[in-house]
């Protein structure tokens, strides 16, 4: 994907300084590396620059990710400058090794994120084959698989806000055996609490989409939200 950005899409001068880095990093890492710059003042259309967007199918004007929403909601960026080498999923059962650098203003508040997503799907397939081949006949009960430094971090890369909302809500609702409309009040409150902690309601349409899934009114979702905050 060509490096393109409209001049009025990123008004913050601090973020503008990172725009050349998008093309720079991608030129070093090659075509299997997607580099994205997010403007967090506009989460529904946060992508202001992107290289090799064909990896995730995203483009300028695309939305924020579920992981960045959670970082914003929890304020995790206050304690660290970046998170690196975590797993991100892409449509088509592809996997990326991803890293995100938090861009902060003079007050220490997060205003943007520079993300690097390396498509490692083919390498995972090769690793799986080699692991299976090498370990044949050499079983060792004491051997432990290598662990990533960020096994507790996971991200989904989606092209549209609707996909982001659908993924976040479905992930929580799938933890229950009952259909959404049959959940008890306490269970629905837990759903709202979990999604609030994940940052769902930072996105426009979050309340409406959840109300639709739970088969309740938006006013009811707002009432639940006021109880769990």
C-alpha cells in the first residue's frame, strides 16, 4: 500500500513528527511488516498513516484496535513507553508479531500510537512443522516450550469500527452459555463492567451495539454503566 496521508488528517504537530517514521520503518522491515500511526483524538478514524496495509486490510481513516482502547481506558501507558512482541490476529487466520510505541504530549497523556505488525504466519507454520519433526522420538517431559514475554497481551486488527465492536462484545458474551437476552441482570452488569474496562464505550456506537446484542434499550445500557463505574 502506498504511503499516503491527507494534510488535514493529523493536526497535532507531535504526531506529524512521526509520519516519516512510518515509511522509514516499513522500508527497513520489508513488505511483511505493516506500520501504522494512530491519532487517538479520533478513535473511530484513528489511522493517519500506514504502510503495507494489505497485511490487515486497513487504510488511512481506519479505527483504533481493541488493545489500544484497553491501554487508554486503564491508563497503562503512564507506566511504560511501549509494549513489544505480542500476538495480533488478522482475518484469514494470520498472525502478526506486534509492538506499539505510546506517543505522549507534554502532560504525559497519550495522543497517538506507532504500531509495527510483522506477519509471521508462514514462520509459525514452519516452526510447527520443525517442532513436530525434531521432537519425534525425542520426548522429554521436563522440556517446556519457550514463552513470549507478553503472553498476556493480545490484539485484533480490524478494518472497520463495526468489526472492532463486534469482536469485543462477542468475546465477552461467548463466555456465557446462555443467549444474551436470557442473561440475568447481574450477568448483564458483569458484561457491561468487563466491556467498560476494555474501553468499548470510548468508541461511538458502543452503547448502541451492546444494546442490540443484549436485546435491551440504550437507556438500559447507560443505566447499567452508571452502576458499574
